[in-house]
C-alpha cells in the first residue's frame, strides 16, 4: 500500500470512530433530556405541595374566612 492509501484508511477509521461517538452522544442527550423533563415535573409537584401547605398554615393561623379574603384579595 502506498502512503496515500494508508492515510486514507486511517482517516476512514477515524471517521467511523467519530460517527460512533456522535451516535452515543445523541443517545445520551436524548436520555438526559427525558430525565430532566421528569425532574422538572417532580419539582413542579413539590412547588404545588409547598404552596398548598403554606396556604393551609395561613388558613389555620388566621382563620379560613380571613385567609380566603387575603388570597382572593377581597
């Protein structure tokens, strides 16, 4: 084999390796995206639980009628 052919084969091998690496990165990216979406859903649930708990604490300490007036703004 000539030097040129050797270099071409080497470049093809490197290209195949890069192609495989890119494929793995895309799969990892997809997995991370779904995990982040799941984490975001969990954080939203925690936020709504905290808001509900805070509302209950306010309602119990002030009385339900005063708390509703405070929340509704009436």
